[in-house]
C-alpha cells in the first residue's frame, strides 16, 4: 500500500504555480484498485475513501487508505495496511497522519500530529513507545493529503512535455523531496472504456524495491476529477500493476472517449 500511495501522490507534484480552482473531490468519494504482480498474478486490492469529519473543533476531510493481499500471494506474503490523513477542508494541509501496517511480519504503528504554524511534526511511534518532534518544511504534506491537495491545485493544462515538478512531503520520521516528469497525453483502455489521460514518470530510488530511477509510469484522467487510473512499476524482482476497477462519489463527470 505504501508504494501505491507514494505513486498516486507523485502524480500531482509541484511547489509553485498553483491557482485555486473548483475542488476535484468531495465527501463520499471512494476508489478501489486491483493490483497484479508480473502482469498476471492477482496480488491484492487497495481503497481510498473521503469523509467529512471534525478534528479538534476544525472541519476536516478524513481520508482512509487500505491495502491487502489476496489469493495465493497472501499465503507467502500477507499485507494489511491502513493509512489515514486528517487535513483542512480549505487549505488541504494535514493535521494528523496515521500509518498502521503489517507487511509480511514487518509492522509499524505511527501517529503524526502536524504543527503547520511552527513547522513541526510530533511523531508518536506506538510500536516502540517513543515520541519525538521533528522540524518540517513550511506547508508540509503527508503521503495521503498531498494527493488531494495537488488534485485541487496543480494546473495540468499548462504542463509541457518534459516538465519536471517537485514537492516536500513528510513520511514516518523524515522530510522527503520528490521529482517527476510529465510525459504527455495518451488514450488508454480501462474497465470503464477508453479514457484520455495524462502520463507521468516519477523518479524513485533504485535498489531494494525499484529496478531503476525511471521504473514507474502513471496514467491520470484528463478531467476535473484527475482519477488515478493505472500504475506500472518495474520492481527489483518482477513488476507491479495497479488499475482502478471501481469508484463512487465523484464530484465531476467522468469522461469516456466515444469512438466512431
């Protein structure tokens, strides 16, 4: 699930040039993704859900991301991941981030409270019963909130092929800087029909997980929703693909290409 969320986040990365537009999402939005390993073996599912909530008296969006293995894969490497983000409904800046995962016996249980005024992250590691305060970049995002923040604000209409964009994000106990390249437009076949998409290539760290820096490709709907439709990743061993297979609660029409 971490890899999937990271990939979705990177699709909309940028540090400047934002212009506030009509929101791309709303309360009740829900995505479900089908993941496969080496293009044929069903590996698992992932979901993202948006709900209205109140946190410490502030109206927020509460997004929950879940990921789990299915079929034969879970007998060899069982995964149950849960990510949560509480972020401001206007600024989309996060106040709280939760990561509770079990990936083949590798577990983490973290709760992070963000002080956006003083640029601090209060990290509560529940697994090890430790707490720490870490300096962050101004207007820091977490892995989940970034995806929604940039869906609302990145001006994709003015991107040019070859443009590179960046963002500052806090994950676990560190500040991260990411970069990706815009590759252009493509019509792809999905479970819902043919869809116009924007294609991106995030740069990742080659090594234990990814085969090389340019291992990822991403397809996002070219409409007001900016739906994450497909991901392909070349891993150090095999490959991973994620496809959107179900959704509900979209704020805007989902555009399908009509062929003559």
